[in-house]
C-alpha cells in the first residue's frame, strides 16, 4: 500500500523527471485497476452502459476498450 502512496506524493515533486515518472506509474496503475473493475462489473452482470457511466465514458468507448477481453 505504501508504494502507491509514495508514488502519488512523488507526482507533486518540484523535479519534473521525478514528477513525470510518478505520473506515468500512476497512469499504469490506474489502467490496471480499471481493467480489473471492468472485469468484476461484467462478471456481476453490469451492462456496458452502466460501466461507461461509472467511469465517465460512453458505452461504445468502454466496449471498444474492453469488449474483446
């Protein structure tokens, strides 16, 4: 749990290299977490529309990104 917290803190660094690397790491983590939760939602019977609404995108966008998984 401390690694994501430390990475989030590093994202506010005054050193652009440290900050940008932290932002990239957080983006990768967010992508993995989103995929995990989309898979969970589909297993629970959620529609693409419900998932899209929950993450702030259209049902078409979420289906295009995750529909072939």
